[in-house]
């Protein structure tokens, strides 16, 4: 059994894109649902569907460039790990690729991007970078 469900989630997306899959299925949790919602809102994935049931599954339709067939997510990496948590205050939130990418944070006001956290003036645990 894996100990870091968020790292597993990100790895499944990364592997599915390398294999050029259209859809990837991931075991659901509330945190993963929020990360999926952010990825969709920011245009990194085409669509998603939450399937209720005993285990619960998130189906994510991956997004590719139509001409070059390259994935919309060029890199997705875990920052805060169970062995070493990374936190950022509202003043020192990370900028990914000088604002071209996003960092996803878990804050006291919910899961949000670095830009939203700056606007809300909150800090939190830096979950991952997406660009």
C-alpha cells in the first residue's frame, strides 16, 4: 500500500500522459477532487467525472495539443512530502515559472492556487507545482 496518495495521484497522471492515454482513473478522496477541480479550471485537463461508489473513482480526461500531440501538463511534481512537509506563508508563496505555472496549496480556507492564496492573503502547505 502506498503512503502518499497525492504522489500516487500525480504519478498516475504523469504515467498516463507518457503512455498517451485519453482517460486515467484514480481512487477518489476530497483532496484529490479539489486538485482535479483546480487542474480543470486552469485548463490543464479536458474534463473530469467523480464516480460515487464504495471505493469512489475520479475519471480524468487528459488534454493534449492537437497539432504536436504534446500533453498540456509538461511537468507536475510533488513538493510537500509526508517525510518533509513544505509550508509557505502568505508573503513568500512560490511562483512557478515566473507565474506561467501554478502551485497548488492546502490552506485553512481550502485547496487553492498560489494566485488565489495571495489574493486571500493566506499561506499553507505547498502540495505540488504544475506547468
